[in-house]
């Protein structure tokens, strides 16, 4: 199986909006190769008699019933906010997007 190339790592970085240096591209390409190799080895070990699972132990989702309980009104929740807009907390924009 061919290794992960610098170009593929750079593409993943662009998708994730990460600016990666040349050293980071080389470093991450090696790490991604190791990860893909480990996944391939696990796939080789699993035989046809082993059912695919997401977890080795059975999981039970423990959830309480969704019941309405007394809570704060929007005015009470926003009473200590330094800024608010349309019954929401107003915070500074951090991503530079509209």
C-alpha cells in the first residue's frame, strides 16, 4: 500500500483550515501512515466469524426521562450577561466570517 503523500496531508490541512509547515507535512504524513497501517492490521485479524462491533462490551444508554422542570426565564438567564441580543448571549466574533 502506497504511503500518504505530502500533497494529501496538505489537502487534509486545507480542508481543516490548518496552515502546515513542510516539517509538519512530513511529520503528519508519517503519523497518518502509521494509523492507516494499524487499522489495516486490525482488519486482517478480524475473521469472518467475528461480527463487526463498535465497542468490545455491550453498552446501554442510560437516560432519564425528558420532563419539564422549573428553570430560569430568558431574562433571568441573561441578567448577568455583559451583552445580549434577541434573547441570546452576545459574544465577540472570533472566526472572521459573516
